[in-house]
C-alpha cells in the first residue's frame, strides 16, 4: 500500500512537472527591443518648459523635447543616426537646439506652463503620444511649431531641423517646405497587385488604406520590400481596399468624406509630411494616420486595430489596444519581434 501511494505521488509530481514545462515552453516573448543611452550633451533641465524655452531663446536656439521609451528600437535608431553619429545631424542640433529628454512612461514632474504640472507619463497622455520617439519643437513664444512622430532618416530630419531653425514655420507649413526642398528623383513609384486604381473613395465600403508616396520618398523601398512582402502584413491588408497615390499629383480625387480635392492639397491640408504616409479609414471615417516608420509587427497590428474595429473598445489611442494585444499573443506562445 505504501509503495502504491509512493508511486501515485511520483506520478502526480511527474505530471505536474510536465504541465509546468509545457506551460513555460508555450509562453511567448518579446524580442528585438533595443536599449539606448541619451547623449551626454542633452540639456540638463529642471523640467520647466517655459524656463527651458527662455534659456534656448537667449542663446539663439530652439527648444526640442525628445520623448522616448526604454527598449524602443525606433528611438535607438533615431538617436544613433541623428544625434550621435559624427557627420550626421549631431553638430547642427548641438549648435542650434537645446534638447531635453523625457520618458513617456516616466514619473518625473514637468512644468508645462505656469499653472499646470504633469508627470512624464501624464504629459505623453495629454499629447496623445502614439509613437516613440515623439519630438516636439517649440518657438520662442513657447508654442509647439512642429511635432515629429517616430523615426526619421537623417536627410529628412535635417529638412525638419532647417525648417525650424530658419523659422519657416512663420510663413508656411512643414509639408509645403519639404515639398519645395526635397529631391524628387530619389524614388520611382512602385506598383503592387493589391493596389486599386480608384479616384472616388467615397464609394468604398470596406476598410480603406490610402497610401501617399512621392519621388522624394527614401523609405518607400523599405515599405515595398519588407512590409508588402511580409505575410502577416499582407493577410491584414487583404481586409482593405488599398489606394496608392502620388502626393504631388494635382489630379482630382474624392476623399472618403466626399470632398473633391487633389492629393497635393490633401496632404497639405492634413500636414502629412512623412512618406509613405498612410490614412486608415473604416466606415468612411479616418481612424488612424501612419506617419512614421513602423516595422512589421506594429504595422500589421495597426491595420488590425482599424479593420477589426478595436478602435471602438480602445478609442483613446492605438497603444491601449497594443498593450492588451501583445499580452494576448505572448500568452498564446507567440514570439513578437519588434526589430524587423
């Protein structure tokens, strides 16, 4: 009897271990996150926006707020290529800008104005930050004149820096300035069998993706070679009608809202400076704007957020949905790679 009891206990223990190992084996994880260091030459701030802007003004500079997140691969790439690399934009930024870093999940208190103080996280929520990094440029009157969502290649970021430094924001929108100074011979628009040649977008009843490209697009080849060849992205895109347009075109197009315009006027109206910029619609309503580089996981989940109507449950920001979705996939044993 004792031997039988001992055998039973050992069997239960073995089964428990088996289930434990199976559960651990099935647990997914997130890979591809990249840690980064903030350059030592960033301004040592007391986190008083008005005071920082005034100090920058006295030195003939503009104030830049660099909002990042730990483990963010886009932040790492942005810092490495634009703020650290010699021969890039580092010298120009140091000469003409005071840069302060805050963590969008942090708890440090920021004095936004004379009457209002936020934690870093609260400020990110107030500003509806959906990308990391998010970069804010202030004029000398403490007003945000440019907001950059996400990573930018050094050549495009240099245009933004020159736009702010030269105070061109006093005369024109960023989209107009970039259109004037950009080299339109960098890229030839590429076709894809998933693209539809439709000019009246108000008649489309499916989820809709409007993709804006032009000849200055230095990230469009990545979009076509990587994202449009990724099976997960393609599967999500199958739920959409996809219309690609030349952002410099002056041919008439009817928006989903029924407005007759041109792609050129459209992007200027909404100040869409990133290429390829993508507008995601559902039921003829603009739900989300993709105006920064996204790798495949974040891109396909943004598509799913719109086509799956998850914006109804998570109306404030796509990131609320993404946090829940990421946990769901990890619990299903999915390995999420943020880096490609």
